[in-house]
């Protein structure tokens, strides 16, 4: 980036010059950090089997260009034009195709099509050039090996050049890490959290019973799934959160050491970097010196944990730059995360705003928007912790620091719906303490009372996934999104309790009075308990004894009495 100062850009030219020099120091410090190598990779193999889809007018000329270096098959979405321009002999197969179905990725595409009046046909391909009016694969992020360049001839030529080079073996980083034990997707066929499935723009994530399944070949590494995951079950493996956090901490430390003031972390992707360079080189205002650009593989990969860490390290704000290349649902997700984060900061008394989401389409639009970057209040002291790979741990570190130095000391902060923090409200009159919610809770926020009929809760562990409320047969649980800033957030509290019911045979406590009353009401007329309803008032052992004891059995004592 061209770092320069335009006279008159700010109200304080000397301060702006100082900030520009400090930014230079920050960028140099980031550049000195060694890049990380991917721990795991995903491999592809392509033999050059290429499928071209489109009308005869569009598909055949490009197929001719590809046929010199690749094994080409053409699916025509219309009738092939007849006339003098048709070659007498083609060296590749051409099919009339209707009802085309395409799936897969580089080296593993599968296509099904049907010609009029004929049986369906199938084919396997390594590469696809889709020149149809609408793409056969409709995900925002297309799989590797699939090119749908649209009507622009230059884009089509570029796609063809890229396809000609895609023969051989390829690999990419495995971007994600998934911890099944933390996943809150589903329990007992009831869906709780579906955030990663809904947001993935590559269609790489799907539900698989109580868990989710990520297709590493389709994953494009955007990281949005890790941002919206409330538990940290899905984490960004490459580059790791700890590595990105280290870059953030290094940049802000270098900026502060060089005398810079009110730094704003400017997060951007590849397309954003190009837009920033154009804005900086333009004729308008320069990018303010207090903005520290930090390039990411994808802007959707950062969320509240890294934003709060940046603020704890002394940033006055965080700006996330998105372009038209990013999926619309990513912007919506980041906006929701920013709403939650800003609510917490406002509640703590930090003057804001601190967070800015930009969607710019031109250099001039971007340059103007960046003149209004956040100038939020930062903590009086910069934090020293390092970002952890575990999302919830990082949040704990950052929140503890922000709370410790907060201008306002409050007990709790109300948060918007879908916030990943909060408590539960339990209707004690409706709750039977059946403990279905305890079995469904993926984060160990809910626990039973062990030897007592109690429903216990640790708010720090709750991610507001809603599985407990969905599972509850009495509809007795309600989510309450909030940020509890007292010590009770980390302590075990009792949400509901009652006296135990005692077995009518041995007096051992089991279940609760309400639970037994509910069972009696539901099963009193059931044929299996006709004449034996008292068994429902017995513990498990006594119930078995009662079932195995014949009603007409005569004891040895009874026999002696009869003989007398």
C-alpha cells in the first residue's frame, strides 16, 4: 500500500503525519511475522476430463479451443446449428442435454443428463466449463475446477486458460477443525444450532444426525462457519485464530510504540486489498493514518472474539471491509455479530461506536467511508494475553480485561436475540425435573442435582443454542440473552428444585412428586397397569420385586398355620 500524507487531510496535520509513521511501523512489524504452514492439506487429482455446458453457439467454439489440450465432452442445451460452419468431424463427443444435474469438485464431478426421447446418461469429469444462461451449480462459492464465467468474452477466455493448466495433482490447506463433542447442532433428532449449515456459501456443510459433516473438498476457507459457531466446535485451522490474533497484537503494539493514536484495525480480504490500493492511489483523500490494514484469507473468518481482543489490545475500533465478491449472508452475519458486540461495549460504558462494516464497490466510495472510521473509547490499559485457539477461552480473556477497565460497573447487560451468551428462565410450575434438557445440553451448562431433584446451571457455559428449550416436554424453558458480569456467571446455580418422592414400599427417594403425579395421570387407564398402578409409586427395585411376586403365593408360614 502506498502510505502517504495529503496536506489538509485531517484537522491535525502533525498528528496525521505521526499516525502515518506509526502505521508504517505496524505494517513492518506484521511483515516480520513468519507465515504459518498448513498442518493438514486436501488433495485433488485431475486427468483433464472436461465437460463443457451451453448452447451450440457458445459452447462449441470454446470446446474447440479446449480440445487441443484436454479430453472434452460437450452438453448442448439446444439443438446444434446446421450449416456450412459446422465442422465435418469433431474429435470430442457432443450430446443434446436436458435436465442436467451436476455435482462434485475438481477431479470428481458427476453429471447426469437426458437427451429428448432417450434414457438418462451419466458421466464423470475432472473439470467443468459452464456457459449456460444460469450456472448448474448455484452456490455463491463455486467448487474448485468449476468455471461459470458468464457472458463476458474476456472472462471466458481467462477461464479457458485456467482450465488448460488444471491437469495433475493439486492441494490446498484444510481450513477448518471440527470438535464433535462441542457441537450443538442436534440432539435426539431435534435441531438446535444450524448456523454453520445455513451460512456456508460453498454448500460444504450438512447435518449428519446430532452432528454436522464438512466436505473438505468443497470448503473454500471463508471461515464464516467458525464465526457464527457459538461453542467453538468449528474453528479456523488455517490460518489459526492464535496466529491471526498474534498479528493483530503485534500491529497494535508497534503502532502504539511509534506514538500512534486511536488505531483502527482494518480487516480485508484479497479483493479488499485491491480496492484499498486503488483508493490510496486515487485523486481523493488518502486513507487516514490511524487505519491499520490487516489482510485475511477471508473477512468472514473473524468475529467477536478477535474484535474484542483487538479492542483489549488498545484499538479504538475495528472496520471490516467487504466487497461484492463476498456472499450476502456473510455481511448479514457480521452485522449481527457487531450488534451483539456493540451492545456489550455500550453496556460497559465505553463510548462508541467501535465497529464498522463496510461494503464498498468503488475506490472513491471506500476512501470516503474510511474518513468516518470508528473512534471508540479503548481500555485505559492494553491487555497482554494471547489469543487462544479456543474461541470461548479468547472471549473470556478479552471480556475479563474489558470488564476490569470498564468505565461503568454493571451487573448485567441485555443482549439482542441469537447472542451466544445468556441464562435460562425456567417455569418451576411447569417443570417436572425430568432432566431431558440436561441430556440435550451440548456445553454442560445444565446439570442434574446428582442426589437431589435439582436442575443446576452454569451460565458461563451456556451458548443459547436452544436445544434445552426445544427438548423440554413441558415447554418450561425460555432463553434469556444477556451478559452476566457478576461472579454468579461462573458459579453453579439452581434453576429449579423440589422435594423427592419416596417409594411406598421401601421409602427410598426417587423422582419428584410432580413427575410421579404426571405419570399416574397419563398411565392410570393404560391396560398394562390395570390393578397395578401402585407400581408407579415404587422405585425401580421394588417395582421389579412386586412384578415377580405372585399374588396368590402361599408362604411356608401360611402352610403351618393351615396344618394346625
